[in-house]
C-alpha cells in the first residue's frame, strides 16, 4: 500500500484537481483500489466524490473519537461515485478542531497511523490543506511519498523553500518519506512560465512534466466527473495520465 500526500502551502495550485484526477486514473486506467482521504476543511474533494447524504460521519468525527480514531475513521469510509475509489470525507467542522496544539496533532497522527493498520488498498491519496498545520504534519508522518502541485508563478516558487524545509523536518519523524516530485500545473506557453520551469529543472528536486492549463479542469468540478470521464482527450487529461503512469512506474 502506497500512501501519497498531495500538498502545497499555497492555494490555487490545482491541488484538489490533482488529487481527484490522480485517484481516478489510478482506479480506471491502472485498475488500482484507491482510498482518498480529504484532510482539508474546505472538503472540495469530498464534495467531488460523494454527496453528503452518503456520509454518515467524517474525519472530524474520527478525530473527536480518540483513542479509537483509527477504527472510527474506517467506519467513516464510504464508496465514492467513481468505481475503484473509496473516500474518507472531511467537512467544515474540521477547522473547528484545535489541531494546532501538540495534543491535537498527536490525535491526528495516531488516527492516520491506526487507520493504515486496518485497511488494505493499493493507494491512499491524502489531500492536504493549503497551510502547514498539525493536519499537514500528520499526513506527512503517515505518508510514504509527497507530490507537490505548483503553479509556475513567482509567489509559488518563493514559497517552495518553506515547504521543503517543513518536509525535511517531518523526515525526522518519518525517515522513509520521499519527495516523488514537483508537478507544475496550469502550464501554458509564455516566456516567464518557461523561465520558471527552467528554475525548477535546474534545481536538485525531481520535477514531473507539466499539466497544461485547460478550462476543462474547471468544467469537471461542475460535472463532478474527473477529466478521464468528462474530457478524456483534452490536454490536461492527457498530461495527468502521463503523470500517473510515471508515478505507477516508479513503484515497480
């Protein structure tokens, strides 16, 4: 079972789009059993994959149910609206939990650790909040690897050093944590974009080929269908399939 954390401290970088499309491609194209954990109180990933009436409980309830958080989290897992994908949903109550304190962070970490011992999937994909807090830290401690979606702009590039430092700090608690790569998203032909891409490529960090910008990514959120269903031939769908193929290949 591979646990992949999708994280960036900045919003608007296609983090959720990357999570849902990666999960869908793993399930449909690579025949993998996938669990998506929504760790973001905005719950966009949860809304994408399931309606609220099929969510008897959420990650919030599991975290409130310590010390049996892992068992409760397993009970909160639901079938998504996409074959091959299960969902541990979030809701906006997650932001009301005090995960900023050491005790709160331990509850989250213990919950994810215990849950991993109770489930059997090919892949677990965790959608993290766009901030570094105890929820993000717990996800990194539970993960085997990290994927960082990034928009190729000056603000995102400047924020990378902070995120990389946080990941380095988490390796002290999770030495096996691996950076699978940085995934440039919303790419289009531009001199400045090309310069930003070159900065990444010249770094010592692993970088995936970019995901092209496409209006179809926005459209899929209204349809609540991943790109391989809603727009399988658009540039972004083709790019996401190539990206996931590389992720799967690197596991072999």
